[in-house]
């Protein structure tokens, strides 16, 4: 019965008119060619921000964040070009983590990250831009990340801040309902599993950003890890899914 009630609620939310936030488009500048590193931002609805701290090193996440901002009307922040070493065949290259004052290698343990002056300066610039784009209290932040780990290839993981277990369960059901509605028109797209913390145990819990970085700031934060399928061949389908989800997730946060 609980599952039926939640599904009915999610369906009603997913198809309801968006009154609080709307879908007003706005231009987003995104430069993937910069070699020295840049952090671009565009304000949108106050307090609501979508960000991609690894816009180039997590391939296509910058494109996805820009598209999500256009679809939702949220503000957007995109960081590009902060790699310190090129990717090698056997492992990813070292980079500034951007959303926390450390540098490290994607996929390696948090304990291996190193605090440096350069990493601190990059993080401070990123945090400053996020605050500017929020235009006041940061009520809702969604960060878009990507990974190529084979254990997470078939799922979207969402680490959270300001979300309890029941809310996480509701967010998971909401995203599942929106996903399934979109995939009825994209039958070739994979039906990626949805995991939301703390209802689910994640591989990517964003513990560094929660403890020392950007996820200390928002009232509610979502750290979204996308597998390759959602960023490459099925990027348009999953961008549309995430846009609908983020609008409704922000509305739920506002109505708490």
C-alpha cells in the first residue's frame, strides 16, 4: 500500500504544473576549449543552482549542466580546464577537485587527496561563483558528475545533503516515475537504476565535498553521479529526465 501511495503521489507531482519555479530560459556561456581553467556562471531563479565542477574532466557534464539550466531556469556554474595531468591509458589524470580545496585523481580514495594552495584558490573561486549565482541563500544545489566505474555503469547515484531517509525514498520514486514516462518514448534507452542516499548505499557518497567543500552550503544538495550511458549516447534523454526531476525536487524542498 505504501508503494502504491508513493507512486500515485510521484505521478501527480511529475505531471503537475510548475508554479513556483517555471521554465524560463536564459543564455548560458560554456567554453570547453580553455586550457588554463575557468569558472563561468549565469544567474537564474534565486537560491537554485545547477553546477558542474568537472565540466571537461567528467566528459559532457558541462554540456548537461548548461542544458539543465536552460530547461529549468535555475542558475548554473560550470568549471572547465582544471586538469593538472593528462589522462593516461591506465588511469585518469590528476586534477583540482574544484568543489573542495584539494587535488587528486578521479576514482582514487579520498585519503589520497592533497590540500594545496592552488586547490584552495580554485575552490574559493568556485564557491564564490556559486554564491553569486544563487543571489542570496543557497536553497538548492544540484551538482552533475560523471564516472566510468563498471560497478556503477547501470545506475544513477544521488548523494544528498538535508534529506532524510523518507525524503530520499520519495525522491527515488519521483525520479523513477519520470524516467519511465520519458523512456516510453525512447524505448532503446537503458533503464538506469536510481539510488538516493540515505535510502540507498552509494559508491559515490561525496563525503569530501560534504565535509570540506561546497556541499556544506546548501539547505538541500544533490550530488548526481551519471554513468557514461547517461552522458554519451543517451545524453539527451537523460538530460530531459533530470530537468523534470530537478524542478520537482526543488519544489518539494521549498514545500517542506
